[in-house]
C-alpha cells in the first residue's frame, strides 16, 4: 500500500519549500534596481554669500549621500538668504 502523503521540506538557508522535490511557492529573485529618493528640509549653515551657500550645499549633499552608501543625484535649492532676513519675513 502506497502512502498518499507528500514529502514537504523547507530549506533552512533559503526558505524555499519543496513538495516531493519540486519547488513551490515563492522563489528567490534578483534584480538590479536604481532608486531615487527625495529629502526635503530647511538647512541652516554658515556661508559668506549665496554662491558660498550653494557650494557648501553641494558638498553637504555629496557627503550625506556617501555616508549613506548612495551616489549623489539631483539637488535643488528653492531659495537661499541670510537667516535673519528669513526670520524677519516670518
């Protein structure tokens, strides 16, 4: 008399389940993906001019990306002005 039960096993390393040696369910997939994130915030730094602010922000952007293991991408500066002028307008 033959047993009707199937042999179900799960690979402890990959999590792949097999029934009678045949892979079932989800499998491991690999893909190369490029992701782009947007971080938006007000940043206050010491700078001597608007041009200096832009240069320092580019350096800040590159350093922040490198520290997170990313490649620096697009950066946009909506405005730049001395903080006391910004506070006076508030």
